[in-house]
C-alpha cells in the first residue's frame, strides 16, 4: 500500500496539529474557565436580581403601608374638618338665632314705646280737646265775673302746687 500525500492527508495533519496546538495552549481549559466565569457572572447577576426583587418587594410593601397610613390620616383629617364645620355651623346658627331674638326683642320694645307715645299723644290731644271744649262751654255759659273767679282760683292752685 502506497502512502500518497493527497489533500485528505494534509487536511488530517492540519487537523491534528490544530488539535495539538489547542491542547498545548490549553484552549479547552480557557474555554471552560471562560464558561465558568460566564456562569459565575450569570449566577451573580441572578443573585443580584433576586436581591433587588426582594428589596423592591420590601419597598412596595413599605409604600403600601405608608399609603394606607396616609389614607387613614386623610380620613381622620376629613372627619375632624367635618366635625369642626358642624360645630361652626351650629355656632353660627345659634348666634343667628340670638341675633334674631335680640332684634325681635328690640323691635317689640320699639313698638311698645311707639304705642305708649301714641297713647300719650292721644291722651294729650283728648285733654287738649276737653280743655278747649270746657273753655268753649264755660266761655258761653259764664259771664266775666265767674271767669275772673275761675282764673283766680286756677292761679291760686298753681301757686300752691309750685310751693
């Protein structure tokens, strides 16, 4: 059998040299180390992602708790504001009622005063009318002597009352 140096032989020799060179340069070890490093990096990234996820869940829970507290506080503030508004409304209503009652009492007092003034005016007018009528009747019925006596008597009465 004859050994020929054909293209297949050179391809085979090239492959053997290539594989020997790969083993000599420790390429499979470098590849394994590179793959191990890549696996470690992926493992670290997964651990970091897990840690970040847990931290995000913790923050989410904390923010939800804070939101609930804020909602409760807002509800408390609204309730307090409603109570205060009710108190202010009741106080304003009470003051308004007092004001109306005071105004009503003042108006009633003014009406009573006006009635009293009217009664005095009517009495005064009645007295003036009675005096005028009496003067007229006495003037027609009495002569000068009687009028002089009545005048003197009236002047005397005024003097005794003034003393």
